[in-house]
């Protein structure tokens, strides 16, 4: 995701002397799979750590791909992969035409401690004092590009407005081929079209939740009081200006949005309360009687493996158990009588089938009015009519589509708004309700860059 590109610093073009800085440009010290479950951060970062990781079949680093590109372009490449060798880093940065700094932020599962981070990150700072590395390079080089290899957002404020930091590119755990992907964007082999899946704030205190630094108890109590107002919804609600908003991302070309149309679909029920769900077959009734302990005795013909927990008990234990089935009553207030019809919000897998009815269709187009081919992600946001006692987000993302276009070409996107997209769940009636009033549809390229708007009503 390209978030900054001052004076078209990228793509790199005809660079004679290129400098690469930071361990994240090169290979992990022990190889791609040298750390158990990828539990280290000492080279290029393709994934976080944890029990769900897999071994890399290979891992392409930015250093090797950029070296190959440099041979083709006749560029001299010099590098320093030591994150802490700031004096030599600064000297080398002053001797090259363009500097690319690679910094990281890693996280994973809590059974591993990686550089003092037990699963979650301790803070939103770049690892290995990455801010110092960027500042050291930028202080000596007027065309400094920063590549952030990260599991999520980081705090950029120490250097984002530095006059010599001309471009910033996020590589969000891009996997085994991340070196190819980064180089393709740096050199303009492809035009970037990625979008931030989170908001980057100007201050860490602007986020709706923060890291707990003063933990006393082994398992701290966390109260999630933000309701539905997470990420961009929080920033919109409290009128907070982000550094880079949700859905933001730059391109090497420019696009014009046009032709927004909002059409109510005829012939579909659009009442406040959805149609009653269809009847369904009788539920399966299970035998609720308490079985005899003898039914849980080990079968005589199965092998027993050490440390495996079997759902059986020994015969002598079963014979020693005395019980009365009446000693296991249902909790007070519980009834095993099944309802005669489904919940109004239910009726099928995924809820009331009417929730999937298309109520509104939205159409919009983009025209590439730049000089190179590229792609843009059209994003559709919806604002809701007011309902007493219900708090809606300022806008809610309800669709997105990536469109590609050559220079001068127009591409179109079509969005279906379902009943479920426009409804809210009412606890009192235990149903999804469609608010009455006027909705506003916004089409744009991020949660804050909304080019066109239209309305419809129920």
C-alpha cells in the first residue's frame, strides 16, 4: 500500500546509486524457517509467528530482486543491513542518490516471546528502533523511501513529515514472494492499488483502544466499551483527522469517478419488518435421559495410546458409581419444548432468507485520466436515517470493487445493497429492522475521499 509519494519519487527511474538500509531488506539470519513457528524478526518479514504458520518453500527478499533489477538498469547498489549501525548508515546514505529504508513490526501467538513481545506487540513503534534508522538516513539523503514490513499499522509520526522522506510503502506480511511485490511497486512494473485495511492515526491516543501498560493481574480485565465504533467509525464519530484513513492508498496514475446511479429494486418487499421466514422441518429431538455408567466403559477392542484422553472410564469405576437420574434436572426456567416456528430473524442458514434480498442497486464508473495503466478500488459507504434509541456510524462500508483501466479507458462497477446491509438488529423485537427515511450512498476511494453521493428512501 503506497501512502506517500512526494514529487513522484516512485517509481524509481534511472537511479545511478541506490542505497538499501535495514535488516528487513535481506534474508533472516537463520534462513526462512530458522526460527520455530517463524518466531523471530531478523530479516525480511513475510508473516507473523504462531502455531498456524507453515514452512516457507522459499522466501524472496527485496535485496535479491532489487539487485537483479539494478543490473538491468545499470544501477550501483550499496547496502547496510544493520539496524543499529547508524553512523555508517548515515555516511552511506549521503553517498547515494536514492535511499530505501526497510523497517518492521511483528506479532504473533502468545506462547512465543519474540524480543520481549509475548504475542501482541508491546506498542505501535517500529521494531529495532526503526524510527532512528529512518531519521539517520533521511538526515543525509534528500530522496528517502521507507518500506514498512508490518503486521499492521505503526506510529509514523517521528519522521512522516520529514522533508527528505519522499515515499512510504506498506508491505503487510506479503508472504514468500514479498521481495518481488515490493520491487515491482518500487520500479513501477505494476502500479500500486492496495488500500489500508485500518486507519493510521496521528496520535496513538486517537485510537479507540490502547495497549495496557500497567498490568498487575495475570489476566487483565478489558472492557470493550467502543461498541460498533472501531477504526474508521471511531474517527468519523469523534471528528478525528487521521494520518492515513481506512481504505487509503495511492497509485501511479489518476482516476475520475463519475456516473453514480442509485436504483430502488422493484417487486421486492422493503417493509420495515422483513417477511416472515418460511416454516422449517421439526427439530431433531435427542434422548435427554442420563445414561448408565456402564455405557461409558472402555471397549475391549481398542488400543490405548499414552497421553491420549479417551471418553471412557474403567469398568471398576463405572461399577462403583451410584446415581439417580433425577439428580440431574434442567436449570430453572429452561424448557425443552421447541418453538412451533422459527425466530423472525431466523428460518435458514444465515438467518431470514429475506435478509439476502437485493433492495438497491448502485452503479458507478472510473476513468483512467493518467498516463499509465492501473487499478482503483471503488468503495461504497452508506449513511442511515435516524432512529430513536439507535446509534449508527457516520458511514458504514457496504461494498468495494477493484477496477482496472488503461489510460483513457472507463470501467464500471455494480453494487447490490441487501436488506441485511441496510438493517439493524432490534433486541426488543428480536428481529432485523429496515429504518424508514432517507439513506445516503457515497462512492469514493477511501473512507474520507468520497467523490460522489446519492440518496434513496424507504
